[in-house]
């Protein structure tokens, strides 16, 4: 049943539909987190994932509690949004060999999931109050608070550790190539008060890669087209597709061959 299905006629229908959406999403996240824990090599990131796995189990129980309080069957409905986020994370993470870059990618993927959940829970809480179900809103608020805390923790880990490590890795590669002058220019733009001037913020490296070195950006998993290219590699190279193992990509990530 889609969001604009004829089966949704009232605010109560909409509330129940969205509750089933987040119920499905939480269960999909439960399935995805163990693999993310296994892939993560940064100790703090792994611990954050493990803690959130335990939280997610409790969040599922709270959603089931809201179903019971509201007098409707606890069941999920397909949620293409969360499926797409998780699939994209799998595609990108599956093609990143360097562990530092992989950790940064995993943290980013986890935050994409958190942002979806935060949006859904915020909406559900507002609708529950509109329906006069402050009791349901109170239970859902606990899940929302945990999602926001998890997102904040991931931001702290990424900004303090992962993004700088990933940037240093790419910067190290650039320093050994003909792009050392570009690296120097990027470093010169880092404020002296912003920490070690020898470190280049990940966002600057990523922006430069996507703009001037799209083939490298694709391989690093930071190009908007990375997912399409990685999926194509998995299916097997075919004429007209961008094969990053043999042909450079254009600035938009498309193949220059053919």
C-alpha cells in the first residue's frame, strides 16, 4: 500500500500506515547492523553500532507497544526508502578496500538511516498528539530521543576521527602523485586555528576529487555515481557501462569509452 493509497482516508489511517512503515524500517535495520558491526574496524564506531543494535531491539518493542495501545495489529509494510538507503550502503561499502575510508562510509550510511528515522518519529509524534494519543506520543518520543543521540554520537566520531583519517589517506595518495601542488593549495585554505594545518578536511578532498578527479572519486566511493558503477561491476562489465578497472570516467561519472 503506497503513501497515497485509497486505503488511507483519515489521519488515523495515515498514523497507522506510517507506524507500520517505521516498524518495517526498524526490523530491516536490525538485520543490517550486525554486518555493519563486522565491517567496522574503528573501535569507537564498532561500539556505537553495537550500542545502537541493543537500542534498536528496544525500539521495536516500543513500536509494538504503540500498536497494542492503539488497538491495531503490529505488522510492517514495505518501505522502499529504508531499503534504498541500506542497499546503497551495501553497494558502496562492498567496494571500498581501505579500512579508514570504509569506516567513514559506514558512519555516513548509518547517519542516513538515523535521519530517516528521526523524520519518521517526529511526524508520528505530531500525528499521535493530533489524534489525542499523548500516551502513544510519549512512547515514540523515547525512540526519537535515542535516534537523535545516536546521530550526534556518529557525528562526533566522524568529525573527530573517521573523516580526518580518510582525508589523510587520500591526501597521502595525492602527495605521491603529480597532484601535490593541488594538495598544497587545499592545505593552505585550512585556518590555522582549525587544528593541524597538515590535515585536510575530508569535505575539501571529496569536493576536489568529484570535480577534478571523478575516476578517483568513484573508486573511493565518494562520487554520486559510485553506487551505479559498483552495481554495474557486480553484474559484469557490458558495452557502454563505466568499468572503473579499465576505463576512466567522465566528470559526471559516465564512461568515456564508446
